[in-house]
C-alpha cells in the first residue's frame, strides 16, 4: 500500500555532534521536520519537504542530506541568511541536549507570501496532509504567519494537519512557548507529543491529563510517547489505547519521536483517512498504526543518529 503525499514544513538544522575528542565536532544534517520527511519517505509514502534555505556554505550539506535520501529540494525556497545550528551534548541515557544558534536563519523567518507559495506547491504535488512543529512553531519571527496559515488550512479542511511541539527548554520563556503550542494544537487534527514535552510545558499536570485536555480542544487524535514505555492514544468517544514499548539496545534516541510522527501519518494514509474523517477509524486500526510506529521508533533508537527504518524493515520486525 502507498499513502498519499504528505507535506512537512519546518526547519533543517546542522547538528554539531561531539566526537571522542571533546574539541572535535562533526556536522550532521538534522532538524525534526526534516527527520519526519525522511521517515515518511522510507516508510513508503511521498514526502514533500517545505523549507526556507540559507545561502551559506552549510546549505549544500543540508541539501545533500535530502537528495541522498531520495527527497526532493523542489519545496525548499532559497533565501539569504545563515543555516540554523545546534550544538549537541549527549547524555548518559542516550538523549541529547541542544543549544541553538538561529538569529539570521531563514528557517525561522517564514512570511505569508512564502507560506502561500510552499503550500500551493504541496497541494499541486497531491499532498493530503501537512505536518509541522518543533522550533518553527514557537521560535523566530515567522510564528505568527505560520499559525495564520495553519488556521486557514484548518478552515479549508482538505489537509489533515499534524503537529508535534517538540519543546526545547531554555529557548524562550515556558509561558510563551505554551501559548504558541496550544494555538497550533487547537487547529490540528493529529498531535504527537512526548511526556518530556508535557512535563516541561505543564509541570503541575500529568501528561495523561494534558492529552485528554488537548483532545477536547480540537484534535481527532492525540498520541503520547513515553520513551521505552510505549505510546498511548486519545480519541473522542473512545477509550485510551496503549501500546507497550519494544525492548532495544539504544544507540541514541535522536529521531525516535520524529519516526513516530512519520509512522502515524503513513499509517493514516494507508487507512485512507488523510484529508478525510479520522473518526471513521476503528480501535483496531488505531492500535495497528501505533504498533507499527513503536516498532519503527525502536529500530531508529538502535541506530546512531536519525535513521528511520524502511517499510520492509518494520514488516520484518513485526
């Protein structure tokens, strides 16, 4: 089965990853939305990556990472500025801390005209879903225009809107981030969020409580990721569906959440509901989508860096 095309809009980042020598870093192409697009492509659907490219020497590295993986750069608008950088620190549990350098990065400076051009290109390519989130939805000068375009797309109703806040502490004040995230959630159809995101955004609430609240705010499907403890899904009029995690030797967790987002979108496409009514899904269909997403994320965790599996690899593991 092949899903409809899925548009993914957001930042591409050059991750500076430490090596064995503390003074030596290597440049690796990353960025949550770019990772989602790669996951969508590898899991068997057509990904339309929408972005704003810098014009510095690192832009070629980011482009090559796309084309080497079979993704097109046709949806990348060429603008001026410096590529977005993230200096990475790896923690003992395999998680990664990021410090961002973004002052002139075009990735976070969307405007209404560029959003119109990008989304028109996505629709022309047959996209039935639009995923966004991470830095582009709460950091930089383009948040207001992006939110307006997101809400307008929700009003049109021809795209399934998928959102992942991917909160990053230490970038902007928590209250400001929370307000922006909630605005995107309210207009979304699908939300994928981690327990770490929710623990940061709502330190006085449980992640489960907030998923139930977010579901009541508008989305038809809210999926909570719990690291090694699997995932849970909330839907209107249905019991919570939980799927356990898969045991895996973790190389690192980079890209695991993005793989979940990609697998959810591809699974919804396989079920024939992208651009349509999510409420027609049965509990068994949702459980199967979640199980495939958990397997895909486990495979990603077994590899260094954001390297999501192919559809065939997920099938083999199942």
